[in-house]
């Protein structure tokens, strides 16, 4: 961790001058955090007259240092419960304030799956017990954690920072956003967190992760927001996640714990980390807020569904290119066809197929969606009455509304990527398109289908048949592929001998 960037410097003149310089820098940081108006007034007194460029008088410098002393001693917000602190010296005041809202989550009867690209927590070996983290969102005992922490749990217990162990029940859980809401029995006196806005977070902002990595309860680590809008990264099938990336240290047991900004506001929910020294990922709190409210109220998330899949697109045009229309779906009933480009839904512009998919999921089943489409260069309007999105396992049974050729002959540009995997692929603008599956091949056993876009093999991005062969050679005992199907990233893996 780059801790040197938050430590006060020891270089410079004497101790008093160094202290004052540090406080002057602190004032800049604190004023940028929108302290009371006195802060901006005193800061202005120290920078001199902008019209004349004159240097500040000694009294102005004194006002600057006095303002810093006052700011550090006083609250940073209107609430006296939020103490100010100098983050260059220590994060302890903020961590001490928010820690009572962070809990460890212990479950029994746990059953877990595996992800090819990263590790969800707790570890994948199927233990009879497991653990994760969570945080309090209301004083009556509502706690947020990850779906995978409590999935299939027979019992759930949360442990607070003061050592209390409290029974909890799962009010609701959503695998497509990996969120779950718990309710502590008896509604003890517990302090909720303050929720921030992940949309306001910027790459480079300092963040603090608190959780129970490796079972070490209430561990804190510091880092920055490394990136935003990372998508689901292939960690979840049919996911609606759009991760924040952070280099704050996250390890197994951290799942479901909060990611704080330096004001002590939750901007993310720590969820996953890649293997080795890979970065960590957190669900943006803005995305989680609506899901959490619905889970607490209804126990599940019901999403609208159109029944169309995305096609391969080079990104040169706006809109959602339709690659497949499935029979018996709202898309088929509305007359949507393969090759149509959906440019608007209910009057709102559609950027791409992922955007369309997210928009449809926000609408309720039974809603009549007005689709503006471009077909053969002409603009048309279609109405589709949305149905409820089926469970992920049922999506595999969908068939195109127009029969596709069985085991089609590969086009001249297609190349066999090797008998071990048993697929023929054709390079295209969106990646390697699967055009043929050999009978009884690994690809067939994995569930790869013609029309899938091959994105990675055994963790390596692939853009040619040669790259696929090289990636397959990395692991003779196991094969894992990431494919794009109907606009979503799907991870398929199995042992090569199985």
C-alpha cells in the first residue's frame, strides 16, 4: 500500500514550520471536502489579493493556521457525531466511528460453486460452515451482505464489533447482483452506516475496506478506486453487476463488507478478487440501493424480459443489434427479427445491447415497452409486452424462433482450433465466433453453442485459433472458457478428463 502518500512529510525547516506547512496542506484538502463556510473564508484571507497579486499579510497567514487548527478540532460536517481528522496522520478516527456498523457473517450448511476468473468468498471448497462480512443499513437490524455468502445456508449468525453474536434470517437474496439482505432477530441496538454515492467516486479517490479476511474480524485496508464500470468480468453468469475496481486489500471472508470513502460513507460492497495479486472488486452502492430496498420488501427481484439475444457488432453504430429472437417470447410476439437494431425503448436512447438488457430488467413484467427499431434502413415502432425473466438455467432451453441449421458447415474463413476443444471459429469484429461444434467434444460437454463469441480460454484472452491452442496447453487437466452469449458473459469450465 502506498502509505507514504498519506503520511506527513518529515522534510523541511524546523518542527513548527513543518507543522504549519502540513496544516496548510490539510486546509486545502479539508476545504475541498466542503467544510463549514468559515474554512473557505479563512483560506481566502491567506492567498492574498487576486487582483493585485500581493502576498498575504502576516495576519492573513495567522488566520490560515488558526483556521486549520479550528477545522481539525471541529466536525467536518454539520453533525457533531462526525469528528474531523487528518487522514495523512491516521485513519483511526474514521475507522473507529464506522466499525460498530460492520459485522462478520457466519453461516452453516453452505454449498458453493466455482468461478473461473476470480474467487468469490468464502473459499470454494464446500465447507459445512463459512463466513463473510456485512454492514448495518438500518437501526431496526437490516444488514447487507453478498448472496454467495448466505446462499443455501441453513442458519446465519452475525457478530458485531462489540462481540455480540446475533441470530439472523435471510429476508431476500438476488444471485444476478450477488446481494442479500439479512434481518437480525430481536432488532438490537445497532448503528447503521451512512450510504454515499458511488457515482461521485473518482479513479484515484482513497477508500477503506473493512471486513473479515481469512476470518480476521474487523480488519481494515486502504487503497484507491482503481477503475469504474468494469462490468461483471465473467465472474457471474447473466449478471447485472458493474464493478468498482480497487487495490485495497480484499481476501476471502471480506465478501459483503463495506468499501468506505474517507468521509466514512459506503460507496461499494466488497465482493470478489482475482487470483494471485489481482485487484479487488466492489458492487457500486448506487446500483445496490434499489436492489436492497426491494429485497427487504419483497424478498426477491423480479425483472422484465424481452427474449432476444444480442448479435456481434463492431460498435460503429449506436443501438442494440438483435442476434437472436427466441420462440414464445415477448420479442417474437412483437415481431422483432434477427438483424433489427433497437435504438430506443420507451422513448429513451439505447446505447448497445447491454444497455437494452439493463433497461428491460428495470421494467416490471406486464409492462408494454415501445421499441423503436431500424430494419433494412427504415425506422419502425414495435410494442412488446414484457414477461418475467426466467431463471438462468431455463435460458439454456430456449430455441430460436427460426430454426437454425444443425451442425452447419464452417465458412471458408473458419478454422478448427484443435481436436481437444472441438470447435471451429471464424474471426470477426467482436471476437472469435463459434461456427461449429464437433460431436462428443469438450466444447459440446461444456455447453458451447454455434453463435457464441469466444472471449478467453483458461484465463487468457484469445483472438485467433493459435491463441486458443496456446491457452489450452496451459492446463492439460482442466479447460475453462468465457463466451459472450446474448449480450452476457458466460463462464464454462470442467476437468478435461470429465
